[in-house]
C-alpha cells in the first residue's frame, strides 16, 4: 500500500532530527522550554535544599556541608542516622505492643459516705398470685353477666372459678388445660378486657399487707411510700422505684443516717387462708433489693432476693456497692474495654431481651414483662398462648453463652436466648446481712415506736438500714490514657532520634508552601523559545 505520492519519490525530504540526549532530573537545557514535570522536580529539589539547610535537626545540617565532611564521613553519618531511626521505630513498636497487651481498665477501691449512693429499691412480694376473695368476686361478676345466659356459654360458678384460677399459670408458665371458648366468653363479658388488669385484681393488696411504715426514724403513711408495681415475680409493693412510666422523673431517696431505727421500717400482715394460687408452696413473703431505675430480673445478678418468715422481727443491714466509670473509659471501644456504657443495666437489658424473645416466638409478651421505656403494640399473652410460653419456658431462663463455652453449658447452648447484654461498666449493687428473731411467747420484747400498741400475731417486722456510714465505692479508670501514652512514646522517640513535632511541621512546610513558592517563581520567569532543530 502506497503512502507517498509517486511524484515526490525523487525529491529528498528534510525532516528535523530527533533529540537523542536523555533528560535527567535537574538537567538544565537552554534549548528546551521547561515543562510542568521539570518545573515540579526543580521546585521540589530547591525546597529540599532549603529544608536541608534550615531544619532543626542538627545532624542533617552537619551532613550537608561539603567542607566539613568528606565522602567517607557522610556515608558513616548516614549509617548512624539510619541506625538511630531504626532504634526509634523499635522503641515505638515496643511501647505500642505494651500498651495493647496490658488491661485497658483497672478499678480503684474507695470508701464513700452513704449520702453519695441512693437507697435501694425495695420490693415486698407475696407468694399469693391469686387472692381467694378477689377470685370469688370476679367469678360472681362473670356468672351473673348477661353474656353467660347465652346458649353457647352458660358456665357454672365452679367452671368459671376453675378457668380463672388457671390464669395463675401465666406467671409460672406451668402447663394446664385451656378452654379457648372461655377466653372468648370473658372478652365479651368484659369490654375492657385486659390480662394485666385482671392479674392486678387477683394480686395481694398493698393496703392490707402494709400495716405500718417508717422512714428515717419517723412513722409515715404507707400509701405515700409504697406503690403496686409489676416485677418478674408479679405485682409487688415497691418502694423507691423509677422503672415504670408513672415514676419517671422521680428523684431517688437517699439515706444519710445509720442505725436500725433510722432506715426503712415496715410491719407486714397477710391473711393465710386467702391464698387461692401460690407462686411457691410456702407462706410468707420475699424481699427484692435492686437499683430503682432497673426492672428487677432475678437472673440478672443485680437483684438480691431474701425470704421473709412470719411472726419474726427481721433486720436487713444493707451494704451498697457502687462502681462508676470515668469519662476516659468511653474512649475505648466496647470489645476493647469489655463492658457496656449506657443507661440500661444488666437487669433492664435482660428484661428487654426476654420480652423480644417472647414476642418473636409466641407473638405476645407476658404481663410480667410489660413495663418498658418505649411502649410497643405487642399483645399481652393470654391463656391461649400459655402452651407456647410453657414450651419455651427454659429458653427464657438461660442466655446463650457463645459457640466456645465449657461443656457444663451445653443446656444453655442448645436452648437459650441470644442477648447482647455485656456487663455494664457502671453498676449499683445492694446486698444485706440478715438477722431475725421469732416472737414466740414474748412479743413485748419487740415493742418499739414502729410496733407500739399493735398486735404482732401473724405479722413480720422488717427493718432495712445502713450499719456503717462508709460504703464501698469502686472507680473504674483507664490503665493508660491515650495522651499519656503519646507523651511517653514521643519522649522516647525524641531522646533517641532528636526528631520532634516541630521537625514534622518543617517537612510539611517545605513540602507544601515553599515548594509552591518555587513553582510560582519558575512559572513567572520568561521562557526560552524552542529552537528548530534539523
């Protein structure tokens, strides 16, 4: 294929010759117009020369002077510089590894006054789940309701009482035969049907249980001190709680006095023949000590449960244990520090996890788990969902320990809840040393300002108090603050290499501002026109 006109074959074409000389960095050629790459290279070279001459590192300026050092000494000094730099890097790496290997947090123990810690929330829970008197009242109401006169229902009083008595299994998740038609009947008979409200009617009445109360050495009205609140054990008489919506914004009570007469005192009385459905086969009550802003879950480890005998004077010498993290703890990630920051404690987190698990498995939430910070539309479990609750009752008790666990935790690995409930960094724990004495034949010995002019038959006198003013206070701090570690590593680096933070800023200054000035200077300089070469 021809690429040239045949008429031009005989003519000799004169083409410019190729420039075969190689342009090296720093080469100055007056015949060529400087390009952008050559300008940047020359500007960087000038900026490096300025840094080499004016930097704050002494050995750099010492190596630059040709009249002081010969070539052999320059290589020797360069080797020493590299060795020093390597030692500095090794010191930085060793300090970083030590910082990562040591525990990130440590706890210091102090002794603080009781005035610095809130008084624990106290829940007095009866073993009575269904009161016999309340059961008879509701049975009579349903039996005489117009709905019961319809042909498809027509329950007898004994049948209604038997079906209502089965509602006690909603607390223990015990298996029982359920008549689904009765659930429909009770919904039609009670337009405002609510399982929680029915169980509240069946529960022990705090106004009859609490006979007399005292606080800080003075007799007080029990109705102003206690309120009926839901717990994992059902409805209880609770003091100093703040986990339900009705108690939000209430400040916790603080006790700054010591002694058995200056704490919380309660005289309890309960009719023993009023038990229709019992939580456990025993008379008496149970006391829960917990942090007032947390929903009390016994399995969480933050709640202490103590039994209360009848016909006895019981003394609770309370010990408060406070663990408080510092602000620097939040600088670590949760996997690094090994504990969780936030409002929710272990008890509240476990309650939320159990609530979510029940809602996912049974499409409802047990009435004992309904108190929550954020109301949701989840239905409350009725007798129709009791079979599902009974099927998964063990799952609600255990928490999944992870794939790598001891062989003794096989049951938890197979049937348990998976909860993201790490140990909280800040905790408020309460425990008590209990002593009690039975009245027996000399109840007058136990007469005092709380029990004056009162019959002590079938009663329990309860005292909760601080025995000493100084209580345990643990402060969680970081083992090494990041600022301290940076100062230590920088001091080691500066002592070995002599390089400081000022030297780093010098490098940035010469690599940016000074280099830009040299580029601008070269761009403003007049360029030499390209000479045509043949």
